[in-house]
C-alpha cells in the first residue's frame, strides 16, 4: 500500500508535530504575554494536526507511487497551496501584522473548490482496486472536511474577537477560559475526533502493508 520511506516520513512527522505542539502550548500558556494569546488544548491539537495533514502528509503522499495518480495530484496541489499560504501568513502575522481570518477563509474556499474540481475531473481514476481502494477517495473527503471545519473555525473566531487579530495585541488563538470561546472549543473537540481516528487508521493500514 505504501513504501517504507512514505510511512517513515509520516510517522516522523507525527512525532515532530506532537513535540512542537507540546512546546507551543507551554510557550503560549506560560503567562508571559506570548503574542497571539493563550490557546486551548483542542485548538493546539487542531493546529498541529492541520499542519501535519496539509503540509506534511499531503506533500509526502504526492510522491507515493502506489497512490492513484489523480489523488497524488490533488494532495500535491493542496500541499503546494498550503506551503505558499504558510509563508504569506507568517509574514503577515509577524512582519506586517495585518493577517485577518477572512484572508484564510478565502483561501480555504479556493482549496475546497480546487479539490472538488480535480476530483470531478478525475472521475473513476480516483479509485483503485488495489490496496488504496476506498482509502484514496476517503482521504480526499477528509481533506475537504478539514478545510470546511477550518473555514467554520475562522469565521466563528473572527466574530468572537470582533476582528481584533492585527497589530501587536492581535488575538490569534482561542483560549480555554474565555466564555466567548467555549462554543468554538466544543466544536473543535468534536471535529478533531473523527479526523484523528481516520488518520490513525490510515497510518496503521499503511504501516501494516509496508513493502
């Protein structure tokens, strides 16, 4: 189903994401006025899960020869789009300090449209009778789902902070204490669960079928 190189890179990415997530949570919640504010546990999990999924898994799977070529194209295009967005977002957050959620929402919508368009264009080529059978289309569906919930999170967050995301005092994260973020955190926790379980199942299937 997948090569040893692919599986090794994906598991290494998981370990790096876990370590970075724990360090990031400690830094943001240490009480020293970290930029962007404190962050809740569901949001830490979501942030580093999304980074791993979009930046690492999609990029690695784009070069996995056993994956249907149409799926490789979809995840490859998405990974490239996210790497470009990541560079722009970091610049706008830390240099120009003018990043606003509507920018991300627009990009999320573009990504969703692109993925659906490529999937429709690919037609039956997205599926295969081999080991990836239903895993490939399921991966694409989960990719769309992750973007839909990210779009929802951004819209709810932007409303909750009343647009105050820019400048030196901009709020970038939902914390665990504020009442205005309670609903967002509950939704995030609920949406994290199926996504994490799916990825663990997929990683498990790939690991057991290493060739």
